[in-house]
C-alpha cells in the first residue's frame, strides 16, 4: 500500500516513471535458499513462543499472614544496623561511587558531541565539499539522512545516560533533546554564519522528527506494540564501494557523504513480534549528484532475519545470547549485507533543476 502511494505521488508530480527490476545475484540466491532451509528446520525443531507466554507473566499471589500468636515485636537496633540505606528508604535516590565516575565520562561525551558540531558547522571555503554539489532534487535524501542520524544519535546518548545511572525517563529525555537534537541543531545554526554554506530551514524539522522517533515514538510503540514492527534503516547499494577509498577520499567521506551509494529503507516486520518471519522495505535512493543524470529512485526489498529464525538454537550456545543482542541491535538499524535483497526500483527523474546555492 505504501509503495502504491509512492508511485501515485510521483505520477502526481509529473515526473517520468521507469521500473527497473533487480537481478538477484548467485550469492544472494544461495543465501536466500540457505536461509529458508535454516528457517524451516528451526521452526520445525523449536516452535515459536506463544504471545500469551512471551508478553504476560503471571505473578504468584502473596499468601496472607494468618498466623495466630504473639504480636510481632518491633525490630531491634541490631536489625536496623544490618540494613542498607537503600533497604530502609527504598524510595530515596542513592548515587553509588561508580555512577559518579560514569557521569563524569558522560559529561565528556556531551562536550565531545558539541565540539564536533562546532568544528563541522564552522568550516570555511568548502567549495569542493559535497554540500556545494548537493542539488535541490537530492534534498529528500538529505532530509531522511537528518531524521536517521538524529534518531540514532539520540538512542546512543540514551544508552549512555542509562549506563551512567539516570532513570529511564531522564535518560531518554536528556539523550534525545539535549544530546542528539541539540547537537544537530547547533551545527545547522552555525552553518548559517559560515561563508560558502547556507542555513537550511528544512533540516531543523527533520532533526525534530528524528528526535521524536527516539523519544515519543518509543512511548507510542510501548503503548501500541504493532508500531514496533516499523523501522528506519540505512545501507549501501554496494558495500564493497563504501569501504573502498581507492586513494581518493577518506573512509568518512565514503561512508557518510557518498549519497549515490546510500539507501534508506522503511521496514515492516511480518510475523510474530517475538520472532519475525521477514521484513519488507520501501526504499529510497538517488543515482547521481549530477543534475544531468540524477534519478530519484523508489523501490522495494526484503530482509531475511536468519539469526532471528535460529535464535532458540543459537541462544543455547555459550556466548549465543550476547551475539544475538549485538545482531538485533545492528539489524534494527542497518540493511544487512547478504541478508537484504533489493527486488526492484523505479526511476522518477529529477524533481527540480535548481542548484542548491543559486540565490
């Protein structure tokens, strides 16, 4: 349904539409076949847990005190002396020494983030930078990149705040808004005062959407579990090219600034929440930074969660649960190489002929 909406939107804008099916390579076909075999064997050997068992845990009732006899005496001084302050005052907040050290490291992390934003936002004379080559037609890709970057930075800062001892609510609010949104917006405002760069007013709403998805979006998903099926992920059209600098550019430019090699996907998980069967993606990418050859591309792809299918077996192996935790963290953010297959894309042409810095 979402793919149909994209096609209708493109046709409504009057851009030409050309559907290009993707050829599935032999390694991808072998991977897909092996994944299906692993999934079939896993589902046959270890059935998926039922939702009632995985989402609801019955608590044993506490038996009432029906003992008859002498009334209980007040606790002695020795009893009180053997209790920790946390046990005597469970609602009070006690900061342990290790959390003081962690908070010091956390403050350094925030300072480092704003320092990087300052350095990035105050660059002079970047005529050869990718920002100058960016076209009006590539703004859609750049805005999605802002949403994704702010979301992921917010999640990283939230985890760091939680590690430093903050409560869940404090960790999320501070990490998302003082961390990710503050850093990204600070950098954008600085760009408006630098020669050769201009302030882009659309980047601020994109940063806000990314920050909200890491804060209010998680609250929404907790109240309505069906929203947990959606995810915004990033990958490369060619992973080999992404890490091949060939002596021309550094690795950072290859990974973050090579727009034509990037791909964003809005995913939807199909199957039980406890163990999904497959993830379907609506993708967006661009073909070039040159206005003469630029094509906006919408497409569809699928990702095969092989390790998720085999998680009941892998979890029994020593170190398997740790591996699955790392895999799930990466898989929720990245279009996994080997396991992701692009089915087709539709070229829609350039939406505008205006260069970005033509005032």
